[in-house]
């Protein structure tokens, strides 16, 4: 279990570093945050 926990934490850290330390990662966050337009439901 300890090895699995270490691998999971390492992967999570790598993903965070990609998203917050690269232009492409920041663009990805911005594009997904905006979302798609939707029609009002009446």
C-alpha cells in the first residue's frame, strides 16, 4: 500500500505541476472553466 500511495501522490504532483507551471496547462484550465453556453429551461 505504501508504494501505491507514493505513486498516486507523485502522479498528482506531476499533474498539478503541468497545469500550474505551463502555458498549455493554464489554457486548458481556462477553457474548461468557461464551459459551454446553454439555453434557459422554461
